[in-house]
C-alpha cells in the first residue's frame, strides 16, 4: 500500500478530515503549549528584562 493512501473502506470527506484534525490536535497540543512557554520565557529574558533594566537605571 502507498503511504498516505486510504485504507479500504475509509471514507473520504469532511468527517474523516475532521477526525484526523482532532487526532492531530490531541497529539500536538501540549507540544504547542511547551513551545509557547519557552518562547515567552526566552523573549522576556533576552529582550524585555534588559530593556527594563536600561530604562530604570
């Protein structure tokens, strides 16, 4: 079978796309939360803390 092809009896349409999207959301939701947390911490430490330090000094 070709990777990515439909299994026998698997419907093609909105419902299968929605089901696949729900599986994708469940799989990657916490990875996205971790990424946003690390991005926020990095931005705060590298940009905002030095700017605030220079402003108030």
